[in-house]
C-alpha cells in the first residue's frame, strides 16, 4: 500500500469464455492505462465488458475499494488489425485508457490512490520497473498463488522494432497491461509510465510493450482527459 505500488492493480473483465484478468495503473483524470487486448477482442471485433480495477490488490483484498470502468478508449489502428497477434506488428498499438467510476465509498480513483505520471517520445534504452499480477511464468506454467500478489522485475529496455520495446522479465500472462515505470523510487510518489506489457515469446525471459509516443498515448489521453 506504499507509493508507487498502490497505483498498480489487478483488472478483471468479462469475455465470452468467462472472467479474465490483466493488470493496470492509475493515471491522472481518474483513468487507468492498460493493454488494448484487455479491453477489445480483435478476433470477434467487439469490446470486452465489466472491467473492474482493484488498486493495490493483494490475496483477495482490495484496500482502496474497486472501480468499474465508465468508458475505455483504444487506437483505431488496434481495431483495424487482422490475423494473429504479432509482437513486431501489433504491440505498438496495444494500449488503452479507461475512465473509472467512483468506489463504493464515493471516492474517485485519484482521491483513493493518487496517480502515476506519464512519459512519451523517450529513447528505447531506459531503466524500467515493470509490475503487475501474472498468473503464469514465462514458460506459460501456472504460478503458485497465481494473480494474488503484485510481482515486479527491473531491467533496461531495448528496441525490438519501431515503437516497440523489449525488456528482460520472467513473468507471463496476467501481467499484460502492467506498467513500465521510469524514475521509479520505492516509498516515494515517483514513477512515470512509459509502456505497458503487451506480449512475450513463450520460453524467453523478455516482455514487450509499446514505446509511448505522440501517436499512441497522447491521443488516448487527449480523448480521456488524462
């Protein structure tokens, strides 16, 4: 429940196969930032539903309450994608911003936990603190206590391809949408989201995410007021 970890939470949502889980981070304007594939189903060309964000979630407890999504916005480029997911072709569009309703106590998201900053148009090589709620490891094997605890990894990022970052990390599915923070400092209100987890190659200890820039995070935040 300390900064900056309290900004990060578990995100649940409904799919045709039941409830699924991703990770997300509180940003300004009572918004969260997460991955587009946690919001929109490109296979069936429809939105998922019933998004619920639980900041600082831990082993069944949500100390700041839960926040349902009022509206989510993604890039038109993500909606227009066809075929199978490709890290090199899809990841740079894989982000979403959602405006959240108040919790049961009437608090806004930002009143409850504050918000992380954002960066964009930075170089590919940066030190990132990556965090979220994985269910599987990088071999896609279910973890003990899957999805119950905030997990993290820290590594320097590299350029995978244009506007796509890679970074060393041994977590797998479930950490999708979790933030890559620059200028992270434990116990301080410090941290700027520079990417979110999009995908991985099973068996390889890397995660990949969009490089935040003027063509992805900026228009989303302009639309959602963050």
